[in-house]
C-alpha cells in the first residue's frame, strides 16, 4: 500500500477523471485521496474562480480547462477528461470517474478493476457512497440515504463509477448537453447494447454534500425532475428505469389530486355533500403515501426516524420535480438551451445528481 493506505493497482491502463467547479478544499482532499491509485489522473475544471486549477497543478495533476464559450455540463467535463486520458494512454482499459467533492476510499480502485477484469460483460462498477457529515443537516442525511442500495446488477449508476473504456467507445460516452441525469441515460444505452451495470458492497467514495438550507435541497430536486423529463424525451419508457414513474407520480400528486380535491369540495358545497367524502378520501391519500414510503424505507434497514424523514421529503419533493419537468418542457417548446441548475455558491459547488429513482411513490 502507498502512504495513503491505497492498494497499488496491479492492473495497468487505468485512469481517473475528476470533474469540478469551485470545490475548494474538497477538491484538494479528492485529489490527495487518489495519489498512487492510477498512473494518470485528469482534473477537468468548469470555470472555477477559487484557485482550483492552480491547486490541482500544484498536486501534479493534469488539468483540462473547459472552454467557457460552451455551456458547462458534468457530462461534457467527463467526456473531456476521457479524451485527455486517451491521449495519455492509448491502451486505456478502465476509467474511474469521480466528482470533485468526493474522496476515493482505500482499496476501491483495485476492487473495481478486478471486478471488470473478472467479468467481461460488465461495463461499469460502483460501490457505497457515504456522506462525510451525515448528521450536519437533515439534507445531508437525506442524501446519504439516497446512496443506499443492495449489491448486484442494477439499471443505473451515479457519478462516481469505474467504466470499461471499450463499452464507452461502443455507445459514445456521455451525452454532453445533459445538465443532469447523464449517468442513467448512459446506462440506458449500455444496457441496450448488452452491457451490465454492477453495484458492489464495498466502500467507494466519501461525499461532501454540505447542504444546509431548504432552498439548496429544493434546487437539487428541481434538477432531478428536469433530468427525468429529458431522459424520457430521449428514450421514452425503458424497462428497469423509473423516470416515467417519477414524473407521473409527481404530476398526479401535485397537479391532478389537488384539482380533484378542489373540485370535490366545490361540488360538495354547491351540488351534493357526498362530494366532500371524495375530497376527504383524497386527502387521506397523502397520509397513505407517506406511510407507504416509511414502510419501504424501514424495509431497507432505516430507523423509523430516518424512514419518516425520507418519506416526508419524498412527498415535499414532488412539487420541485414538477417544476423541473415544466422547466424542461418550456426550454424544449421555446428552443432554449439547457443551463446547469446549481444549488451551491462558489466554494460549495455540488456536482452530483439525485438518484431517488427507486422510490415506490
């Protein structure tokens, strides 16, 4: 092992791509955690103003600065890093993508590479991502709960993942224009080409969400709705993916159900009192939705307190998701370019996308 506790890779031609924007000290922690993990590490910067580029170079990391004339996206950054790795290693076999607010855990790189070597059907492997300060806020706790999932073959991965370069070549890497949700969209294309996405029961990265305000959480959830809408527009309904379910559920509970309740209340006061009963049943439906989610989360091993927290915010998320869908539709109708939806100030940028697609709501 090296001085950071990492196992030096015995498998060659593995590179790392780190993406970030104004990550500050988090980027430094990220790059230091990768010391000795791979022969080549590339940091792709999206217009940072906090000295991130200079810090990365001081640590001996190759830096790609994206052209500011083209809108920034995380997908574009990952593709640019991949292109630079190929220039540095023509025989690149695997590439570990890491968000700049994460630290790679000791032993992960070797474990992931061995899994890809051992099963040629697998295009991507990822492990357990945890929050650095889980209990600093309810929002950090919610994010940490999102990362939870059972090991095995799954439909999609997140931003931190080790990919097989040949699989990326076959399907064309990330869709650069997407402002969020580019990983699940890539996984749809990988799955269609016959590749497998695998989650391992190993510690992978330590994430630093640093979400301390409801407004930040809200913006992050709006971005999730936007990503779902764009993926649906690109691929429609895909078996194993829940984007359609998320959008339909959000619209049903935020738009359709309130309209029915309002209409029932009006009819109950002006036509027949029996309509009040329908309004009451629908209102009870919201409570049923929360209880159903609580049971689901407890089945995953959450405490009753955490399960109740997650369920409550899952319901609160639906209006934000609808706003995200509406923003995408508006941009599409008026042919407006997509702009990245940020919920962090400079020095606190977060580059991960929401991954709550397994919700039963």
